[in-house]
């Protein structure tokens, strides 16, 4: 859907962790006399959930986050886009877990969800996609918290909330701190090289059959991690309609010069294996692309791992950015 058991924690420590999460975040609270439940503020309202979930089903954006945190997962949706960014250990966990849904919300197997016998279901899809789900049927199995992104860069706060839902805030905090340290180091390295430059980005979801390409602005899929190291993407969407449409658009290929002609540097999305996907190849093969000032100046750089949606996977994006932008340090 599109959109490991917690190790070695004694019961008292787990309870303390849950209470700290509830008090510190403002998103959940322990309910007096509730017998091991708490109230959690999710996208679908305030939901009574187990204080310490033991059997969790996760879908969509919640899948990679909860795998990385070692949450007690008993079923997940597929998450093919994230497989190339998983560690060997996380990949093994992903492969062995029962798949109770596919890449889209409409591919949910309700019988499989029920068979997994969860005590908590975490749905990680955007609100507009919820119409494809039979929420009442899911709620008849276990408490359901919906925690999905409203925009591409939301994965930071979203992963925090998903960690809080399953009581794994400690692991989240460590991952966040590691990412922020690395981003700060790379930002300092490139501060002088990036000064005064205007960046543009070509995304990987253009519609070749329609003759369009994907232009991404700041805080979009292909640019949000780059923004954390100070890469300055210029411009904005002409018509904002919410979600991803606020930070990306699909001009016709004839508009390539108009859209990216002012860019000093252009970045573009690569597939995780470093190859150029069909939507981006369509742009790179265009004569208009070859005439762009940034391209003629040799300042067009492909970036891998732009689909990262967790702090550990975004570490790979930071490494890819550091490698791709290295020529700017020599100019």
C-alpha cells in the first residue's frame, strides 16, 4: 500500500517509555483506569489503543519506519519502493513478514489482517486514499490509527508519530540524531559552494505518454533531503491544490526551457541502482535539455535514493548528494 519484536525491554522500562511518549509528545495520553490503554491523537481522531502494543499490522509509510524500529509487527503491506534502501537485516524482516496488503490501499486483504490477530493497526496512507479502505471492517479487528503524509517532506514528523503509536520513541530519537549530525556536517562542507546558486530538479514521476516532465521544487520528493544540507531550489508551483501538488508540477516538455532556464544547477532523480528511469530519460534525451545553461555548463547531477522516507534510509540520500555535488567544490 500507497501510498520484530521489541528487544530486551523489561516490562517496567516499556511502561516508562510509553508514559514518556504520551507526556512528551502531546499526541497521546494514558487513560486513568483504562486497564493498559491510552488515547492517541491520529489523523482519524483520538483513538484508544494499547499502552504497549504486542501485535501490530502496518501499511504504507508506516512499514519501513516500524521495521527499522523493531516494532512487534505481525503483518505489513508491500513497500517495494523502499526495498533498495533497507539494510540487510531490515530486508530480511520485510521478506519474512506476512503481506496483508499490496502497494495500494485497494489491495488490502481483510481476511489476512484478521488472521494476523493484531492489537493495533497503523495505516500509513494519505487521507485522500482512505476512501479505498473499508475502515469499519478494519476497526472490527483492532484499533486503527491513521498516520499518513500530507506532503512529501512530512516523513520526518510522520515517523515520529508512528514511533509514538507503538512506543518506540527511543529508537526514533537515535535515528533522527544520527541523520541530523550527518546533514549538518555535509551542509557545512557545501555552504560556500552553494552560495548564490539557483537549483532546479527533474523528478522521476513524469508522464512520458502525455509529453510532460516532473518539475520538483523545495520540500518535494526529490528535493527535501537536499534542502537539509542547504541546497537552494528556486521557484514555486503556479497552482497549489494541496499535498504533493504544492511542491511539484507537470509541465509539457516544450516548457523545459521556461521551467529550468534560470537554474545554475539541475539535479534529477535516479533509480536506486543509479540508472536513469524512463520519465527522466525522456527529459535527458530532449534537445531542449541539452540547450539548458546548467546542462551546457556541466552542472546537471543525478541523485540516488530520493524516495527515502525514514531517517536511516535518508542517510543514503545524504551520501548520494555528497557524491553527486562534489564537482561544485572544485568550481
